[in-house]
């Protein structure tokens, strides 16, 4: 067990005392540490890639498929279930073990509890006991019966008399006995084949046993060779976490500064964005004021020109209507109608009274002399320099990197030295040597095993040859008797071949009596042993009920709860069972988890004490960041915003402007007026008046095209600019005040409350560094649980033992006695049918004689004209030394 102890020490990494001891060594009460106050969840830590632990590839496939012979195995299992249908007596076996652990004493069995257990055991074994009793009676009675049968036949009884009565159904009886003996022989042959197949299967599977032994030993060597490399890989991956920590410390400015920047930008950037948008609004306001000013000048000038044009056209049209032609009765009405509309030829909008915006434009131009956008961009730059500022203020951390690296290297050295504290490699070398020597010792027994198996095979074949000998006599007897039988021959005149067949059948009967009881003794012994091994060991091992017995608490000793940890670790209170160990190893988990070594060697506690170094934590706590130098908006920018708010843009009479631009340029639509004028001219007689009116209509269209359309475009531009100014100037002082308040709040946050943000993000940054070590410790723990020292070979050994013992040997042995036992039982009817059938094949000494009633004075049974004459055996020999064939009468 020394190599096992060293192997366990290898996998646990240390002899630490447990979680409670670790807590006390840290100086923190366990209760206080078990219930920490609820805190904000730490930020996510970048996952580290530790790669894959070198996996061991095991060769053993502990699975057995018997093939066609499996049908015979299932038949035997069904037979055993019929004999023993009771469930596995787990509780009874546990009681027997617990009550007799100190040794079995005869007087102890007289106690009532033991008597009850004995009765329960008899009830459980009643099927086997019944069959065993029958087998023993068979073994005892068959020789006696055979001896009596032999003596009886020697006394010319029990079919020993060489005389055969002639009956009408003789052929029918002979056919029945022949068919029965043939059927019985066929079933006996099947039994022999079943037994021989089982016997041969043992020899074949012994070779497979060698393969299982070799692969299991090879897997154990792989287990021993790969485990140190896996442990070394675990310790080497500490470098991954260490390098990541050093890299983050070296880049503390971008990392920590970026974290602080990302938290503060939620308040700072929106305020600067509003100031930057206000700078754009200033430029847009200037453009809008310039548009208003220029549009207003154009409108005032163009409307004056339009007014003059319309006045001239109105006067000219009035002169035309003063023509004498308009005094005619039919024409006068049209002229009067036109004359009444002359007053509509005038302008509607008057822009001369609108207030000038030059004062507001001058103020805005003064405001724009200061580049607010540049000032805001300086605020952006100052805030975005937070990582650089953090880098400048954390030079002490960067300068301490060699010292931190030394601390981390020391931790790595402690981990490496701890993993090499024990002579693991030497122990594993010794373990490998032990495996090699064990393999050589096992292989040295292979010739002896082959020799013993050959003897076993010869013995089983010899037993089967006894049955085959009887079958040979039966077969030859049937062949000789059937081929030599002559229906025309009398019992005393049967041929030599027929007589030989009968003698062979009787020889088979004799050998049956000689061998069958020996074979039944073998069958009974193998049945009792093999059947109970199958029901009490193989089946419970297959469904793991056997583990439950071994794992029963306090089975071995009333003061020792669990057997396995008491044997391995001298601590029976560990909740470790053989069943759980087998399940974990069957799932190919690590031995550290399967043996629950954390209860003795707590790797997590060791790593917590080693990795989380207090000196390293003090280095992290020394991080101090001051953001007082950050300025978001200079005083010039603030003054610029206030001047813009007081520029007078909000004092413009926008309603007056909108009222004028919403009016039409003229009192009437000139195009409609000219169209109506032409229509009325068409109503007049053709002449100078009509042509004059149409000329005026054309002039009015020309005025609309040359003067009204440009004025409408200028009015549209003025309307858009006025609406834009009105929208931007709405609550302009309030907007500017809000911007300045937001910037003040952001600056106050940076200068006064940023320390909380800095502390929080510094703590988060420190936690991220610690998170790399936590990832390493979690990865180590998970690797120890599932990947390091995977104990599949242990479960493979158990499964291989089950396959060899139960599937290879016990199933084959049970199948052997099943086939041989069937042969023994069928030899009884074979004896009966052989004895009966031999009477029809053997040559008799005497026979029944038929005589004519008229020629004899004897009286007997009358059959037509014939009578059967019976005489004592001695008289028959005297009177008929050689009997003749019966007469060929048609009624016989």
C-alpha cells in the first residue's frame, strides 16, 4: 500500500488541515467570513485560456459481448432464476457479517437471532437445497438401482429372461421405443454440445483474459506516467495568470484610466455635447439673421418697384377705359365691370415697417469671434486624457513592477516546491517497477494456467466422453438393430446384426449405470457452487448491490462508520464509499475528487493562502488617482454662452415678420386678373378697345413674372429664416443656463465626487487582477476533479474482474453443468427405452409356438384354427431345442 499512499499524496498537493484550519490561520473567524455583506457584483473579468490538461488515453474496453453462446447463458440465468427467484439478501448478509465479525462459534448459533438468520438463509437457499438433495439422492440411488437391476436380470427377471411374447402390437411398441430412444439421444447430444461449447468457451476466454490483464496493467502504467506531467502542467499554468497580472499592471493607465473614463463619461460627455451643439446653433443663428437681413432689404426694394409698376398699369388701363367706345350700351357694362376692379391692382404686404435685425446680427457676430467649438474640444481632450493622467499618477505602481514580479515569482516557486515536496516521481517509478515485476510474475504463470486449463479441458471432455460412449452404444445399437431387423424372423431366429444391435443397447445401459451417478455428482457440485456464486456474487456485482453491502455503515466495527476511508486514510468518518468511488472512476473523473481528498488535502485552502498574498494586496491598495486638473469648459466659453443668450435674438418681433410673410404679394392674383381681363375683352366687338385690353392683360402677366415671382421667393426665404430663429431663440437663456449647470455638475463630479468613482473602479481593477488568480484556482480545482489522474483504470479493473470471473468462468461453468445435468437426467429414460428396445433386437432362447388344434392334445388360447401352446422353460428346451418359424397362415 506504500505506492498507493504516495500516489494519493501526489494528487492532493499538500497536507493542509482543512477549511476551518485555513480560516483560523488567516486570522479571520469562520462565521464572519461565511456571511459577507451584500456588495455590488464585481465587473466581469477577462477569461484566461489555460489550455488543456494532457489527457491519458486508456486502452482497456471493459465490455464483453458473448456472442451466440450468450443464448445459452441466458437460458442458464433463466433456470437459476426459476430455482432462486428471491431478491438478493443484502440485509441478511449484513447481519451475518456484523454478528460474526469476531469469528464463528458453534455456541453462538444457538442464539435466537442467529437461529432466525439460519432459517432465513435456508428459506433463501431452498431452491438450491432442493435441487442439491435431488442430485445427492440421484448419486446415491443410481448405483444401488443399477446393482439391483443387474442382480435382477441375472435372476432372469427385469427383462433378463431370453423369451419374448408374441403380440399383435409388437411392431408398434418397437417403433415407439425406437422413436423415444432416438429423441432422447438427440436431446442428450444437444446437452453434450452445450456442455462442450461451455467447456471450449473457457479455454478461448482465457486468452482474452491475458489481453484484459495486459491492457489493465498498461493503463495503470499510463496513469502513473501521465499524472506527474498533468500536475506539472497545472503548476506551470500559474505563469499564465501571473503574466496577465503583470501585463495589466504595466498598462494600468489605459486599463484603470479607461474604466474611470467610461464611468465618468456618462455625465461628462452629454454636457459637453450640448455645449458643442449650442456652438453649432450660434453659427446657424448668424446665418439665419443674415438671411433675414438680406431678404428684408430685397423685399423692401422690390415691393416699391412693384407698387410703381402696378400704379402705372392701373392708370394706363383707366385711360383705355375712358375711350368713347366704352359708352355704347352693350360695351359700357363690360367697361364698368373692368373699371370697378382697377382698385385691386396694388400690393398687399408692406415690409417697410418691419424692425431691423442688424443689432442682433452684430451681437451674434461679436459672440462668434470666440470659437466655442474649440473651447469645447479642449474640454473633450482634457477629459479623454484621463488614462494618461492615471498613468502619470500611478508611476509608483509601474515602478513597483519588479517587486510585484518578485512576489508573483515567489508564489510560483512555493506552488512548484509544494508539488515537489514529496518524492512523487520516485514513488511512481517504484510503482511502475512494481507493475512491470507484477506483469512478469503474472506472465510466468501463463504456462501453468495453460497446463491447468488443458487438464481441466481434458477432464471435462472425459466426462462428456462418458455420455458420448453411451450415445455411441445407443446409436450403433439403433443402426444395427434397425438394419438387421427382419419381420419374418422369429425371436429365436433373429440375425447376427440385429442381435448385435440389442447387445449394444444393453451395453449402453450398463455404461449408463456405471457413469451417470459420477456425472451427477459432478453436476451437483458445480450446480451448488456455480449457482450460488452467480446469485450471491455475479448478479449483485452486476447491479452494484455488492457495493452496498461493503458500504454499509459500521459493517466492520461499531465505531468505524465507513470501511474504505478507514482502510485508506485511517479516518472512517469520511463520507467515501466503494460505490461512489466506482461511479466516479467509471465516469473517468479525477482521483482527487473520487477519493474526496479535499477532506484531507484541501488544495483550495492552500492556493487561497498562497496566491492571495497580503503584500501583493497592499501594492494594489496603494493606487491613488486625483482628477482635479480636468477642466471641461473654460471661462471664455461660459462668457460666450451668456453673451449669446443676451444677444437680442430672442427680442426680435417674430410675429410681425410672420404676419407679413404670410400675406400675399398683391391684393389680387395678377394671373387670374389678367385672365379675367382677357375674357372680358373677348366679349367686346373686335377693334382697338379689345386689342388695348388684351395688351394690358399681357403687361400684367409680365409684371407678375418679372416682379411678383422674385418677391415670393424672397418671402419664402425670409419665412424659413424667421421660423428657424424663432425656434432657436425660444427659451434661449434657459437652455444656456441648463448647459452651464450640466457642465458645472460634471466638473463638480470630477473634482469632488470622482474620488468615489476612482475608489470603486480601482477596487474593480484590483478585483479583476485577483480574478485572474481566482480563475487559476478554479481551473486547478476543476482540473483535479475531472482531468488530472483520471481513475478509469480502477473501474476497468473491477469490470475486468467481473468479466473474467462471471462472464468467462462462472457463466461457462454453469452452462457446462446445465448441459451435462440435462444429459444425466435424460440417461434415465434412455436406459428404460434401451432395455425395452433391446428385447426386439436380441436373439431369444425361446419363443411362443403355434400348433394346429387337430394335431395336438394341448389346450390353450384358440385363434381360428390355431392354438398357442405354452410350456415351462425347461420343457421348451427339451422339446424344442431349435424352434421353427411359425406357419404362414393368412389369419396370423
